């Protein structure tokens, strides 16, 4: 049985982009199922961040850029100001997941924002990005304009906030193990291997013979 991995993320979280690489390396050759889960850091009507703010630039200079450089990942603090709300992009994610392209969509949104500085709160931008990964642009746009997946997204948020008790992203749930933040490939591999062993005990416990034989 595959180990289920859930990754809670937001498209405006730079560490969620950086977390992709060690996870991808850690799961190679392993029996796992990865699902990216929506989490809005600053849902409407809360104010979103502005890249020109000194404290945000300082955070990137001290934390984001050094980590990205060590990992060899291109990333930039997008100039989109204020940063976009992500509810429409996440409603599009529900559509993409329904079409079997959820993880691919998730990666495209993160890279569009943090590597290309695209405004992922704009329906025109989102529609173009959806088309790039093979989704039907007309269907996708209509789904966003009519808010077809609003309830599905709200239910995903309720699960994250109330059931999974997520308070920061990225947060990983690997089997029965939950932890927040970026971790190395080696750490992720160890957790995955531990969860796989739980599913396949070394000793065949519970074996017995009955009156009809063994």
C-alpha cells in the first residue's frame, strides 16, 4: 500500500516552491502518493504583502535567497504589488485536480509567481497558465468566472484550518507523521521509509492454525 503524502501550501509562499525539489528527490522509486493541499495564508479581505516593504525584502535577503542559492533554485521576490489573493488560483486547482493535473498545476502556479513574476490573481493570466499544462482554457475560465469550484475550495480550507490544524506552510503529512517547514531529501526519505515499514512489519504477526489446517 502506498504511503500518502499531503503537502499543504500557498502559491504566495516561497518556501513552498523550494520544498518541491527535496520532496521530488526523496520519493523517487518509492511507493507513495503525493497530493498538494490548499491553504491560504492571507485570505480575502485580509491585506496581502507588498514587495516594496522593507521587512519583506529583509526576510528574502536573509532567508529565502540564501536557501534558494544553496539548493540551486531560481527564485525572485515578485514585483506584483500588493501580492495577489490566491482563492481563484486554488479554485482552478480543484478543476485541474478533477482533470488529473493537480500536481502539475500546483507546480506551474508556484513557478509562474516566483520565477516569472506573473499575477496569479488575474483570470487572464491563470487561464493562459492552465492552457500551458494542457487544460481546456475555455472550460477553465468559465469555471473561475462562475465560481464553480468555490465550495470545493472552501471545504479544502475548512479541512486545513479545522481538521488538519495547519498554521504554516509548507506543512507535510507523511503517513501518520506531520511536520512543518522545508526538510532535506535525507530527512524526508527517512520519514517515508519509517512509514513504509509501519505498513510492512518485519514479523508476520497474527499468523495461526485453525482446526481445518494451516
